[in-house]
C-alpha cells in the first residue's frame, strides 16, 4: 500500500473526514487558500486564516482559491479524491476570537461565511469561545438566549475546533459542546498564553485527553497537540497521548505561505530551541501601533513565540524582572521607537520585528511545498512507528 493510500484511524480523522491526523494551523497573514488546499490534497485538514476578520473580501478570495484548487485536483487526479470523503465542503477557517467577534458586524460576517461556504470546520482561539452580546430572535419572534460562536457554526453544519492553552480553557470548551480541542503548549510559535500561564504541549494534551475527555465520557471529542511539532517523530510521540497534531511553524516554512519570504528564510537558518522565546515585547509595541482598539491583543494572549532578536534582547522580561515592560513603555512615549519600528516592519528587518516560530524550528532546514511536507511528515511517522515495533 502506498503512503497516499493509507488511512489513519483516530477520532480526529473520523470526525473531520480526513486521511491524516494533521491540521495546518490558520496563521494570520500566512495561511491562505493555496496552502490549505495542498495540505488537504495530501490528506490533512488545511486551514485558511481569517485572522482578525477585518477583510472579508480577502478571505472570500482565499476560499475561492482553495475551492478552485480542490476542484481541479479532483478532476485531474482520481486518487486525490480517495484521500477523504468529499461529500461536503472541505473548506476550514480559523478565527481570532477577541477581534473577529468584537462588533455586531463580525457576527454578521461570520454567519455570512458559514451560510455561503458551508465550511467543514471552523477554529477559534484567543478566546476560543465567544458569546454574542445580542439576543437571538426565534421563529416566533421571541428573544432567546445569546448565541455562541460554537452554536452558530453548528447551525450551518460546521464542526467547531477550540484552541486552548490551559485546562481551565479546555473545560469551558467542553461545556460548549465543541467538536475538537487543540492544546497549544508554550513551545508554540505565534500568539498564545503568556509564559507564566501556559503549559507544555505534551502535558496539556495528555491531561485534557485523559482527565477531561476520556475520563468524563467525552470520548467523541478529538484532542490535538500544538507546539514545537514539525516532523513525523513529533507526530508519533503526540499520538501516544492524543488524536492528532496542529502544525504551524513547519507550514510557515512552505512555498505556499503568504508572508514575507525574507522573514520566512530566517526559519531555516542554524536555529535551535534556544533561539526561541515567548515574549510580550512585540505585543506591547504592536498594541500601540494598532489601527483600532479592537485589534489590541488582550491579556492573557498578549505574548508570542518568536526567534530572539534585538527587540527581545532589549525589551523582554528576563530573570523575573518586570521593569522591562515599564522601560519599554517609557521608550514608546519618550523616544522615536515606534517610528523606527514601523520602518523596520516595512523593511521586514528580522533583527527588529518578530519572526514567529515554535521551538521545533531547529529541525526545519528547507522551504518545501505543503503537499510534500505533509507526506514527508507522514512517511517519517510511519518509519518511526515501524522502528519502535
């Protein structure tokens, strides 16, 4: 049996009708329709990033790119269609919770996307569960209880994936009847719980699966691990404790990613986990530059996993010294730091602006296509399991 024909059997693959227990994280500014389509064609669950959900036209354009790629693949390659059940839409979209649903227009656009494209799945994070401040009107005209983003997704047939960083968040997600939980550890790149609040990937995924899901008759909820996972060996280790993985940094380092190629190249330099830090410095600066208060990253999500650079060395809180935050705020107010930072951002200067990366970055040494990356990860996972028998 060829690699592409193997069907993996986990609660995740069963629930989301995909061949592989691999999800490509919806990274804002990185994960577009082409990247998601290539992962989906390989058998995983490819996610398109809605990000802060401020530009619905761009999102719809990326969804159309995805659908065109999948349609072309089915037409030209019958084998691709056998990877998973294509009986409904394969589109999957990720949203940033605090900003996407901050205004009534966000809820209206969310429902518009759900109704128009009927996605297979939606994912939310920061926070994963959001409840509308407006009461829903029933068929009889009476006002009912406020609706959550989970309920609205379910109304249109979409599975809901909650990304969490703590046991407390996982408990909330389960109470809202989510269809899957991604456990993001502090090893992850990009935004996540502040380092003093987060947990390691393995411990969080294992305890959510064993204590909250399996231990409480919630066996139908797949649990995925996210954070530092970039290859098949990592996938194999995580499958010992949960049902699949979400990979971000590895797909950021792929040919189809949308962000700066200049910054992307930093991912394949001679890095190691020592070169990654979870810091609040960039969010403190970005929140000052945000075009709207709705886009300011709130506590406890205002930290990012990035490669170390001049900014983190100067402004990150080190050795438990909280003075760095105050010093940075003082510099923002009294110096040209913000103007200089904006110039660096325009130039994609990796010595100043963030290069989002998880701790697995030290095992990434090439920029490849997302389809090939996915199959390579699968092959390595199979080889690892064979070696352990």
